[in-house]
C-alpha cells in the first residue's frame, strides 16, 4: 500500500513505477492514468496524491459505496471461496450487529467442513447468540430451511454457506438451492442480502470469482478481507469499476473489532 510514498522515497523511473502499480493490483487503464499524472505534474508527493485522488473521485463519483444500514428482520447470506476469510468475517459481523443493538443468530450450513461449523459455534458461544448447525454432510439447503424456522424471533439471521470454488458447478448448484429456499421464505424478512467475501490478496483474479458467484447468486455486497496483509489493494478500483455491487466492509485483522465500513475516499487515502 501507499505506493506513492515508495515512488518518491526510491526515486523510481517510470518503468519501475509501472511495475509497482501492477504489483499493487492496479490494472493498466488506471495505471496509465496515474503515470500520465506523474509525467505531467513534476509535483511534490502531496500535490501528486491530491491530483490522482481528485481524478479517481471524479471517475467514480456516480458509484454507490458502503451505506450498509443494519435492520431488524434481516437475513444475510455469506458466500465465498475457501480461504477468503468468510468464517472470521461472520464472527465480526455478529459483533457488528450487537453493537448496533440488534439480536443476531447464525445458521452454520457449511456441512462439508466440520471445522467451519465448530468455528462458528465458538463465535456463537463467545457472543452468546443462538446457532443452528447441520450434521456432517447434511444437505445445506435443509439446514437453512430448518434454521430459518427456528431463529425467526431474532433480528438478524446470518447464513454461512459452504466455502467453494466459483468454477465448481455442483457446489455452486447447492448455493442456488439455498437461494431458492430463502426466496420461498422471503416474506418473513424485510431485508435479504447476499454478500460475498473476497481475499484482498487475490488481486485482479477476484473479478472472475465475483462473476462466477453472480451466475448462481444475485450479489448485493462485497466484503474485502485481509487488507492488512495484501499488496493488491489497487485491484479494488477494477472491482468497483466493473461491477454494480458495492464494497460494504473491509476486514483488516483477526481481532473481532478489525472491521470497518468501506468508503471510497478513505480507501484512496490508504491506497495512495
């Protein structure tokens, strides 16, 4: 992160700047714009940062960012590839709702990974929230159906789905079955959101993951995890540019408080 500091500190030439931008996950069209600003400006670091930030703000001015409003009678479906920080995010999400004076509950429908259900049970016990979990290898859609019926008295139900690869059609079909079950019970909720967790280290490849999930599940929001340990933070520009799906949260550590709402201008301050 903070690649402009590296540019000025090391006095890099344009080719090295280009390499640094690509390493940061910035795709060519945005890298070209930044390099053009560098060439035109001859400015000090702070002036250049202001110029680039202003340019990006104007390009993304029409986009919607963040604006997540926690509500009672909500259901949140959490999807994502294995290793994307999905289960840890759910722990943070439980605390987030409690801090907003709502009563969350959890459906642990990742029946293919006993460890995932155990980790969610740990979070449920830690925050004293109810949980419905499936048996080993139980049909995840059956767990969701049962869980919704048992947890309706809570303000928010968080559904954990099996971690899967976006190009595995059988597993993605199971995700679609869960979505169908939820649609049948949609009249019991005021708000339903399908959220996908993305590992920030995935960089530009995350666009293929989002596209793959979108084929089976209409996505309402993106959570970017592990932003503290990644060097591909610039890839978020391309995600925001290519999809009409807002990034709503960033996870930046293992502590349950390490979750922040995503705001584009703050993101640019961290990036630049």
